[in-house]
């Protein structure tokens, strides 16, 4: 799960996107995204699909370290 946390944070940093902006793009509350980034929760299948669409990346990229 640590790699997912790193990927989301790095993507936001690289694209100058706040947690609130990304949460708005995927249709979830900011505190939900915050929980994903701190490892307290994991996104479900639908949320993961929305996250991938918003970030324009594959789920494989989010979960693998050799990207």
C-alpha cells in the first residue's frame, strides 16, 4: 500500500493539484483522499477507477514500484 500513497502524492505534487482538487475530480470528500494518502484506508474498486481516470494512469502504475 505504501506505493499507492507515494504515487498519489507524487502525482499531485508533479501536477500542482491539491487534495481538494483531486477529490473534486473523482467525486469524493477530501478527507477520504487524505485517508488514502495516509494509509488509513484504501480506495474501493469504483474509487480506484475514478482515481485512475482523473490521474490518467493505470491501476498497475499506482500499485507497482517499477513504473
